[in-house]
C-alpha cells in the first residue's frame, strides 16, 4: 500500500519502491533526490523508468524507508497507493506542453486525478481497496502516446456544443489470460468533471467488481457482466 515491494528472488532483503508520478513529470530537485537514494546502495541501487511514465527505485533496505519517505515528501513526491489493488500512475502526453500537435496539455488533469486518488498524498481509503489494479490515462494528441486502448479509463479530448471535454473509453487491459481494448462508454464529460466521473466509475468497480479469481477481476469483466448500458447506468 506504500508502494514498497520485497525482491525475494534475486535481492533478498532489498526492496523496490514505486512512486506516484502523474504524467511522468519530475523536477531536477526530485530527480537528484531519487538519485541520491539509490547511490548509497552501490551496485544494488538502480532506477527504472516504467511504461506508465513512473519511477521505481531499487535496492532499498527496510531501515532506510522512514527517512526515504520523509525525503520524498520534502521534494513533493509520494509512493502511496502505487501497488496492490490500487489506481496506477495516471498517464498523459509525454510531450505535454511542448507538443506542436497537442490538443490539450494533459498535465493539469493527470495531477488532479493523482491528487484525488491519493488524497493529496495523505491517502484515500475510498478508492484504495479495489477488486484489482486500475489504469487511467488522459490523451493529449492524435498520436495516442498514452495507449488509451489498454487503460481501464481513457479520457479522449472532444468538443461538444462548443465546450471542451472528454469522451470516455473504459475497460482496456492486457494480461497473460486475456487482452481487451477499451470500449466507448458513449459518454461525454466537461473538463471540470474529470475527477467526479473517475470517482463514480471507481465506486462502481469497487462495489460491484468480482473479488474472487484474480484472473477475472479487472474492470472489463464487470462490464461484460452488466453490459455497457448497465455499467453506464451505474
């Protein structure tokens, strides 16, 4: 729940820490701090930049964790709710703000989603015990860098009646057992409702999603059960 994972197989006693890093943005100060954490572990210390635009720092030993968590907070980072059955890092356009083909800067929206999901880095128990992990993204251009087709909730920029907002895709995921592209929810929301619609969809998944077989707990299985109309009604 704190984003700390024990590496039993090859690094017994070492941990990996996954951050919450909306849109993959880090400042130089944050990057230097993360580098300072792993540097002290020598060959055991390294960092991954993941496909969800996130950082994972490796080689961490348990006695150091309180100090690391304090340091993360001081530079404006958190690892809270980045593992287990939680909402994963909100992905946006990796060229946000500088993309000449940009439709919308995704960073404000991914930040809002991350703040909601983590309760402003203090924890949000209402959405921290889902049936399974859950991936969101906000699309910023026609290039679809964010891979909306494999996210549980994808915000697709769209104008309606002169107002800017988002069409919604839901249910996308891939695993060893099943791969499914996200499908249209046939719903448009104004930009101001990015967080409320995320909350509503998460609550439906939390309350109605299957919690038995781990291979059948992703949100698309719930959409299959209810049908798109039933899911949208919820």
